[in-house]
């Protein structure tokens, strides 16, 4: 009898455990229930193919993302959706692609909330999928990892007059893929708590084009409040103009047989084209090209976001304080551009490499004298190999200097942390010829092998590389948790505008450096300035001070004390101020009225247009507010951003 009771007790425990596991996998969202599964090792709960927006198909093609339709019953969420359109075949990619995957630790305690990482894959805006991402290696460090899809190529960034003049399509013209990021973040805000994620501790992260798209998104008003950290890997910030997008779109419409029609007829024609027809037209036409493509002669169809919804290039909006100020972790590979240049240019001679550099600079530089200064600095003729010299220039021009510029812009008001990865996994290089491997160094995208991004990569790392991998993943996770990356309990040094500290990842040692490529970036800054259309531009050094002054004659009424405060900004930039924003700490008071300041939320205020052109060394105080409090009136102010 006792044996029978014991068996029944064990069976009951197993049943209750299994029931608890099932309950942990059955989650209610705002749109319906989803059933997840445990991964093969049993370490993670996984939900795949959860819709965060309505399928952008039929008449919803080329529209801003809309909420998904509710469903009844339980949606089994154990299969990733097809990638967003990146082939002619609907069997391998699809317009119906706005889904996300969630990874959560299986041992997460009930009632606890973990930080969230929302990840945006790269792929030059024309390829990539969350189905290729294994989030378990990151979420294994006690975070919730969310991998999203977003529209690519012509489906994500098409512009045409017929769309611009349609009420249903104009709000996202040339920007649909970027808007998908916002829709996914809104879904996370509203639903992730049920999966064990903290909606108030969300890190938005991405690599390559994913980070490019992030840069465009954070420059829009919709970005405010949807994330609390930024993780940007191998990024720069640039978008096309609406005119560029429309010019390309008109050619595409003609290729598709929809040119020369009225707007309504053209829209009907375009919406009637199949995925296969659209992708075939896209793939047959070299739309605009990335800088390295122009230089190497290697082209692929590439669509970029356009200005829709933005008042300027994202880099300039960020520089002017128009993006949420949150902690940032940003970094690069040591030899980013070698990933694109080595195959076609590994044996190029010094003369050709120098011509390529000059061609790139002449497309944007201000004078031949400044071009000569850049050429002399990189000195391709005396580099170990011509391709190495050219790769150094391209990596700085396209990646490193832009990362430094973003770090400079953000570090005036938020903690910024920077890294450079200086080692490539041995198995990655072993798959190349010796000549190619030497040329590549540490190329764009090679770091993804350290994060377990793709199944099987961690198993191919050496013992030393596994140690490096663990440190890199730990830095991401501690940053997601606290806003400060750390390794073995030691916090990273902050990037500061003067010393410009960064962390250097290498096997055997993780060290720090300062002033990353500063001489080279300063030369490029002088040559192209900050207004380049095709590059995000580099930010000039810019400093100012801000103060509050209480006007004489405060008063009291209805148990409230009132006081007028003037805001004064002194320009110590080497150039006139073009934009500025401040953070007000009201210390318990409330603003009753204000003049010449515009609230951006979270205590951040933009200063008015009269500061634009503010001359060097001058002070202005034509902004201020009336503060009310039942206690002492003791506000304080700090400068969050300044641009000149």
C-alpha cells in the first residue's frame, strides 16, 4: 500500500510539474493566446511566429503597420514565419512576415520580470530573418530576447507619387520597414510582461542594417518611451532623400509596367503585382548603392529608408537632441569594410586603391586641399598592402568615425560605452584562402559568431574564443540589465567626449583604448563636414553651459509658492549653436507656464529656434518658466545636447 501511495505521489508531482510547464508556455496576449515550447535542451521557453502587426498584403502593401487581428482559441507558436520578401519565390519568403520570436529562461521564477532585448537583424535592407537567430545564448543570461522581422527592399522602402497621393499609403512612404520597428516595440510594451519581461527595461539592439534602421527609427517622434537602452553594432546613420526615393520608384514602376499612368491607375497596377514580379524587378535594377559598392564596382539591389517622417538626416536629428537620450553601447569590427572589399580588390595595386579613395572623397569633400590631407594621412602607397590601406580608410569613413560621432553626440547627456572587436574566430578565417584571410582581418559581421547568433557557431570556437564569447555576451546582458556593461563584476569605463575611452576585445586580453582613430576622423570631419547627404556626417566639437536664474519678486497664493526662472545658455562652441536641449529637475515643483521651451518628455526640453545662429561666446536668456510648489522652489538644469 505504501508503495502504491508513493508511486501515486510521484506521479502527482510529475503531473503538477508538467502542468506548471504547460501553463508557463501558454500565454495570453492582447490579441489571443499563444502556446510556446521548450527548446531541445529544456533550458528555454520559446515562442515563434507571434504576429505583432497585420500582414501587409493586398491593399495593406506599402502602408504603415497596423494592429494584428485578434484570434480565438490557442495559436501554436513553435515555427518562425517566412522571412520578409527577399526572393521571387513565395515558398522561401513572404510579404506576410511581421512576426516576432521570444526566448525566455525556463528556470525563471514566477512573478519575476527580466530585462528585454529586442533585436533587429542586419542584411543591407534586402535580406535577413529572425528565423536565423538563436536567442537562447543571450537569454540564458537572464534576459528575455525578442527577435523581430521587418519589411525589406522594395516592400519596405518603395516610394512613388501614387503612394504619396494616397491617404492609405502616404504616411509611411519610403519608410515602412522602419515603422515596423515601432510596431514591434509597441507590441513588446503592451504584451511582454505576460512572458516575464519588464516593459520598463527594454534594450533596442541591432547589427549592420538593423542598427541603421534603428538610427532612423530613434530619430522619429514615435520612438520616445518605447526603449530604455540602445545597443548598436556596426552602424552608421543615413537615409535617402524623398527625391531620391521617388526617382528610383518611378523607374521601378516603369519596369513593372505601371509607369505613365494616373496616380489611382498606377496604384491599382502596383498593388496588383505579385511578390515574384516585384522582387524580379527589384533584383534586375541597381537602385542606389552603398559607398563601398560604388568604389569596388560590386552592386546589389539595395533600398534605403527615405526622409518620410524625418526633418533631417538621422545623425543631424540626434546631434540636435531630437532622439531619446538613453544609455548607449556602440561598437565596430576592427576591419569592417574588408568584408566587401577583399574579394574584388585583394590584389589591387596602390595606384588603383588611391584612385578609389580619391573618387570616394571627391563625391563629398569640400576642396581638393582637404582631399589631399586625407590621402596623405592614409598613405596607401606605404601601407603593408594597398588593400589594407584602402580598407582602413573605408572602415573609418563608413563605420568607425560615424560610431564615434554618435558616441560624441550622446555622451553629452547620457552614459555611452564603446568597443572594438579585434579578433576573428579561427574557423571563420579557415574557410577562406590564406590570401583572403589575411586581407579580411576582423571583418563586418564576424562578431555574430561570438553571440551564438546562428546555431552551431559557438561549438566551433577555440577555448580562448569561448572565453571571449562569454565576456562579450555578459557585457550585453549587464548593459541590458543596468545600463552599464561589465565583465566579471568590473564596469566598463564610460566614453567621454575628451578621452573617448573604448574597450578592445581580443583573445587573451580585454583592454581599453582612447581616442579611437581620432586623427583620421578629424581629417574626414574637416573634409566632408557634417552636412553630407550620403554619409551621416561627423559632428564638430561643441560645448556650452546652462544656468537658471530666479527673478526677484516671487509670490504665494492658495498655499503655493510661485517664482519666475530664466534659462541662460552661454555658447562656448567654436561655431554658432544650431540646436540645444536641456533637462530640468523641478525638485517637486510643477511648471505653471513657460516660454520658448518645448517639452520632449521625461524632463527634457528643446530650446527655441532663436538659439540657431547664436554667435560664439554670447549668452541668451529669452527662455524660462513659472514654477509652483507647496514647499521650497529649488529647480536645477543641465544641458542634454548642444549642436553647432
